[in-house]
């Protein structure tokens, strides 16, 4: 056989495999069939091109002549497959060819992958083999082998198909060491890389029955008022995706207009109650399992009375000073149960901003008084309601109290520079009157002295003597001493200052020092004379 002939046959087999691969990945072939037999059996014709050489019979052991095994046009093939699932199965394969007193037999096993569509089944398999080759004049040789290939089946019923073609690469390795010396390895252990072609019948049985088509209906919304529209939809499955499915719609209430998988239901004039819409799907090209129906229920409610929405508003906080922010919340509902929304916020003063049920009032720049904040509520039918709430802008609080200088006394007596004279006593009587009329006030006395005055603690004595007059002097003012604080100052004058400290205020003590009254007692106006020494 010529090299050109072998190449031509190889190209034919390769072309069939390429056509199979192209068909497998083409989009029309990818629509799978639901049919999935448990077992299938192929029986048919098989042609073999061995594509290998053996030592010629009766040749010289040390100088053998190659003999190319010719094509074997006579033959049969059979394959039994157990299918694990839709795609994968375990295949047992038997092939036998003969001609010119030669024959080749293969027994193989391995996995098979199949893709089932509505019009054709495509498969690929990879098998390991026992390859037996018998050439006239030589002893039969048993060798290992492998088969790789695939094909295309055309089913014409659930149980039968025609194998349009099967193209396989057939590899086998044999041992002719008894006929060839070791220095001829290609003839001593030749490898065959052949091609086989098959066609025939496929018998299929077992497996689940075809799944019946199904349909599922839904409506949106499922509850409406009289006059409101409803949309019905249907979803189908298990129909042949290559066929056109037609739909018929019906309903026992309302006017229905439908096309394909969607229908509209007009409920104008429909009495309140529960109704059913039905869709019927049909595949006219199928003879069996070509119909599916489904239903969905919907409820029509009577129109409610048209009452406007009711709403109320509240402020938090309700009383603020100008410049603060206030949160306003309004709640709204419809007595008829229809949707509502809050909008149109207003304020008699300040700036209002918000959306939905909440807003914020900015009171910057407003005057003391009442601000009215309001909004409106509208339902889905256009009916409205209003509500408002007051916000009070308070007067600003008074400034915090401060300590103030009420008066002061001069101490002009150079002989008794500490002495509280009658003029100073009159001043202190007014100070006492203030403390009596304002029992929560306190008093700070700050005594001063000129730098030229040499008496020790003179400034402190002036403060202490002033306090002594207020607490227990001849005027009997009786001021609580705990309300009076005495300090020395730095004014550099012959004075005592009297500072009133109201509740909540503090005295600015800068430049003053507290007096330790335990060390600086009050000096009386008329000190007791010193006791005379007794003479003996």
C-alpha cells in the first residue's frame, strides 16, 4: 500500500473527528435532551486500516523484510455501555476485522462521554485494549493497545438510533522477537497506529421516563382594589427549547389580555372577591408530553371610603434659646389604609429643612416668642391633611452675678490708725443692712495701708475691726461671721473696701491675701491699760 493512500485514509479519519468536535461545540447542538437510557448497545459494520508493518513470513531472521498489513474491509464492531448519569458511562468494546488471511481483534474498556441533544448524540471515548493480530504465516500476537475517538448517533426513537459514524485511532504494540533479530527493533516490537471506522445501530433501554413539561403562574400584586390592574406571568420548563411554545390565558374575573408569558387583568367593574387566572402552554410540534397548565389566585377588594389622612407633629425640645436646633417629627396615617407621604414643611420663623416624616428647625436669628412649624400629608388618592406644633424661643438668661464694691471706709486717725470711727460705723451700718436684706449675699472686706505706715498688720487690723463691728459691735448688727471674709489688699491707702458677693458670684481675689484671724485679732477702740507693777 502506498504512502499517499495511508495519508489519505488518515486525513479522512482526522476530518471525521474534527467534524465531531465542531458539531459538539456548535450552539444548536448544545440544547440537551432529557432522555437518559441506563444501557446502550452498538452493533454494526467496522472497517480497519492497521497502519503497521510486521516481518514478512518465512523471511531471514537476521535480514527481515517488512510486511505492511493491508486494510481489512471486512469486520464488525460492538460496544456495550453502562451509563452512570446523563454524560458519563463505562464502555466495553469488541472489534474484529479480517482480510487476506489476516485478522485483528480488539477487546477494550474505558470511559465514554456523551452529549445528548434533541436531534443527535455526540460521544468521545478513551479505551485500553487487548489487541490480537494474526498475519498469515506468523503466529498470532497478543499485545496491549488503546483506542481514542468518538462519533455521532441519530436517534429515531426512544430505544433506537443510527450511528452515523464512529472514527477511532487504534494503537497496538506486538512482539515478533521469534522472527526478527534485536538489531531491527521496529519489526521486532512494532507499534500500529491505525484508524477504524464504524456505522450501525444503537439499542437503548432503561433509565427514567422523560420528564413532563411544567408551568408555574404568579400574579403581581395578588391583592388590589376594584379598578387596579394586575400582571400575570407564567414560567415553563422541560419543553423542547428549539420549539415554539404557545400560551392561552383565561380568568374567571376581570378582562384578561395576554400574549406569550405575560397577561394583564383589568378589574374595573369586578365584584369584590377571590378569582383565578389560568395559563395553558402547548408545544404543537411534540406528540406527547407537550402541554402544561398552571393557575394563580388574586383578590379584589372593595373601594374604601375616601377619608383624608390624619397627622400629628411634635418638637424636641419644645423650648430653646435662639440659635439652637429643634427636631420636628410628624406621623401620618390613612384611615382607609392607603399609602401616605409627608412633605411641604413650613415655619413661621427660622429656617426649616427636611424630607419625609422628619425635619430640623434652625432658630438662629429668631426673636423670643412662639414659632409654628407645620407640614402636610398626602395619600395616594391626593387627599391631604395638615398638622403643626409650636416651638418656644426663650428670652436669653441674665448675665451671671458679679461681686461689686458697695462702699469703703477711711482710717484718718494717726494715733489709732486701726480705729473704726463714727463715719465708718455709719458706712458699716449700711453694709449690714444690705446683708440683712439679702441673706444669701456674702461680704469680702479688703483692708489696705499706706506704704509709710509702720504698724505691723495694720491693713489686716482695719479689715478685722470692720468685721468685728458688723458681727458684735455696739450697733448690735449680729451678722453671721461665716458670711464675712477678710483680706488684705494692695491699694496703698488708709482704707477698708466692702465687696458684696451675691449667690453664684465669685470675688476676684487678684492682688489680695487672706487674713489669718487667729494671728490678727480685732483691736478694741479703748484698749485696757497696762497693769501697774506692785511695789513692796
